C-alpha cells in the first residue's frame, strides 16, 4: 500500500496528513533548511578564504555564482515536473539530496571540490522552492495566500536565528567543516517525515482534468501578463541586492568593525530573526487585509518595505558603533525580504493552476541565476575595484552602492500594480475561492 493510499479520506491519519496546516508546517521546515544553507555559507566565507587563500572574486563565486546558476537552471525542469507529478515526493527527494551535498561540502579538501559539492547543493535545492510555492497555492485560496506565503517565508529568519546563534559557536569550537556536516543531518529526518505525515495537496477540479501545458505555452502566458513581468523584474532586482548584501554582511562587520564571528553572530542572528519573523508575517497579513479593498495594495506594501531597506542599509554601513550597525543590519535584512510573501503569492495567483510550478521555477531561476549569481560576486568585484582606486573602506562603499539598487525594485513593484486587477481577473484568481467539497479535500479558505 502506498503512503498516499494509506491516508484515505475519512480516517484520522488521512485527515491529519491532508491538513493544509500540517503541509504548511513541513514546507516551512523545508524552506528553513533551504535558506540555512545560504546563510551558513555567508558566515563561513572568512574561514574558507583563509584555508584556501582566495581573493574576494573567487570567494563571491563560491558564495553565489556557481551555486545559484545550477539552482536557477535546474529550477525550470523541476517546476515542469511539479506541474505534472507528485510534488510532495519531489520536494522530499530534493531535500534529502541537497542535505547529502551539504555534508560533502564539509568534507572537501580543495577549492575545486568544494565548488563541485556546492553545485550539487544548488541542483538539489532547485526542486524545493517551486514545488513548495505550487503546493501552497493549492492549499490556500487567493485571499489567504499571502499570509500562508508569509508563514512559509518565516523559514528565512528562523534559518538566520539558527545559523547565527548556534552555527557561529560551532564554527568557533570545531571549525567550518563541522558546521556543514551538522547542517546536513536534519534534512534527512524532515524528508522522511514529509513522506510519512504529509499528503500530496489536491489540485483544483479543473486542474485535475487538464494536463500541464508545454513550456512555450506557459512562457507565452507570462509574457501576456504585464503585472507578472514587472513583478518578476522587481523580484530579480531585489534578489541581486538581498543576495549581494547578505552574503557580505559578516565580512563587513569583521573587517570594518573588527569584531569576532562568535561575538557578533548570536546578536545579529537574534536581531534579524526577531525583526524578520514579525515583519514577514505582518507584511503577508497586511497585504491580504488591504487587498480586500484594492488588490494594488499588495504591490504597494512590497514597494514601501523595499524602499525602507535602502535607508536601513545606508545607515548600517556608515554608523561607527558596531552595535548600531548590527541593529541597522537587522532592519535592512527584514525590510529587504518583506516583499517575499506578497510577491510569491501574486506570482502564483497571476497564472492558472497547472502553470504554477513552472512559474515558481521561473521566479527561482531569475532570482538565483541573476540574483545570487550576480549579487555576491558583484560586491566582491566592486570591493576589489574600489581598493585598487585607493578607497579607504572599499567593501563599505561597494555595499552602499549595492543597496541603493532597491530604489529600482520599488519602482518596478509600483508599476506592476497598475495592471494587477485586470491580470488577476484574467488568471481567474478572483474566483479562486474553495467550495465545501474542496475544503474537505484538504484546502483552507
């Protein structure tokens, strides 16, 4: 008997496994581990640089470009698979694979081997994000989708809390390799738990009757949705800023403020986690609440929080006291990621059900190939260029230059709102309200 068959409707076990809240909890854990790998590498950049004697550009490639390129390119075929097959199994399998690759990163004895293992992490993680977004969209109706995406996105500050409070101490005691080996273990446990205790979310009745369209049809539909194109462009720009700045935060504090990783890590982790958890949930809830009056408030919330990140960023990189720098960095990290919940929700609401996995994959591809692929090495390149030009604090100026890019992100989000109502109606999102039969099938209104 298969795992899904064992969870037949009507039984207590079946009801538990089909619960949208149970599924959302597992997807939150999956997202926590996905983000944890990103943050862990940023806090390990300096010890890795010392061991392998790397310049900032090669360090940036390791932190972003190679990993992000593989993640982004592999996202599209995984997204297509998510539109056609069992998303729960796909997500759990990918989680187990990238956890194994994280462990291999901790065993690498050369820069080249570390780069290859990091490539494997990116390929595994490519199946996590798109499948999760697609499942959440089928579990929660449009009017609650941003709030659900906010809970899913809480994995980001939770990962920051774990990595910056616990993993920094592990690095100080046991070294950077031990951090990666320890971080690889929970993924196997959660992958098994997902298979045992989480059911594959049911798609809408129309989606179950329809087959997933070919990629060219989905791309043509995306091009026809002006608000979705602008949303993707704004997300891509915001990811360049977020990835570039977050990857170099610790290096900045260590180099400019001369603090130890074990000293600043717990404080920064707690600050980012606290601000991020409150802010992410509030942004999702606020977007859903205000959108009851006007759907354009979703993009307005995204633009406002993105603009706020510019102010926090400039302050974080110019204040002289490192405690103030940490506080401002927490504000920067929170505001720069508050667009995620309403943005993810809109990306799923602006397309029909059978296109959601593919569109989620396109979002992850653009975000990672361009965002994480360009962000970290671009900061490193700017820092090296400023240093050659004789700038006193080159990394600081590179980070200030980078964070101002969120002005463009905010503008693109505002422009996306202009055609949002028409595009949502065209995609059928305004009629995306589950009926009684759908509710008994495991969907939350």
